[in-house]
C-alpha cells in the first residue's frame, strides 16, 4: 500500500511541476516557426518571474536583424515605461517592433491588444484600422499613452 501512495504522490508532483513550468496555464508554448497570429512576425513569450526566462522565438531572424529590418519603426520602452520615440506617423498595415529595453517585464497595450514583453523582449505587430486617419495610443504598464502612433491611409500601396 505504501508504494501505491508514493506513486500517486509522484504523479501529482509531476503534474503540478508541469503546470508551474507553464506559468500556471494549461497552454503550450509555440514551436519555432509557428505563429499565434498572422500579423505577428516575431515574439518572445513571457517567462516566469522567479526564473530566467527562456523565450520562444517565432521568427528565424535574430534581434539584430529585426532591428535592421524595422529601423525607425521600432518603439523602445525603458524601465520607467518611457517610450522612444514618443510619437510617429505610419501607414495602415505597417509592422512595428515593440522593444522592451529594461530588466523588468512590461505590459504593452495598443489597438485593443495587450502584449507582455519579458525583460529585453520584443514583439512585432502590424497596425491596421478600417477607419483612417486614426491615433493609436500605446500604454506601458500603468503609463497611458507612453507613445502615440498616427495611422494614415496607405494610398501608395507600399
């Protein structure tokens, strides 16, 4: 009877460990090369606060390659949630790189979506709207409108 209880306890410990490793969620991480949404080109998934996060990257591009690709279409957030740049004008359907340059997790909200960026994490999002022009306020944690994107019609087709 003792061996049966030890086996049951071992199974429970394993199940709880897997649940904890997934951050208390039953969802499974994305495999490299897959994407949660067609508008997301690259992302680092959030990690658990008490351990060193191991990001899952959904792009074959490195961080340096993404910075080169997106150039000025990048918004960086520091540890105080100050955004740089604090405003920009983009065409509808343009991708931007949201870039957490701090050693703390930042929650970025824009255009009705929320993204959790781990320390030094990043995410590429595509900004679209059916009503243009449109001002999109970007919030970081409790800082509302840390940055503002003025989204305009893409009449050139670029």
